[in-house]
C-alpha cells in the first residue's frame, strides 16, 4: 500500500530579470530609468538580476563608474 505525501506549499522567490540596458551618453541621466525603478518597487522582487550589455561603449562605462563611486 502506497502512502501519498501531502503537497507542501513552497515559499516563492520573485526574480526580476533585466537584460541589455545599453546605457549611452544620451540616456544615462537620473530620470531615464525612473519607470523601471517604480515598476521594481511595485513588484517587490526578492532578487534583481541584470544580464546582457549594460553599457553601449566602454567610454560610457568609465563615465558611469565615476558617477556611482
């Protein structure tokens, strides 16, 4: 006789996956990703994963790194 195991409810992890932001000198201002920020706050993910190209060109990356330092 087989016993059936009761299904246990599992805790879920909400993941936001953002890919290919492609920051450029023209879109790297403080308001350009405000909608994304607000959406993330609304959805409340446990983890945010950013993949793909973040910067369009290396020169922009160096500029951005100086801004956030």
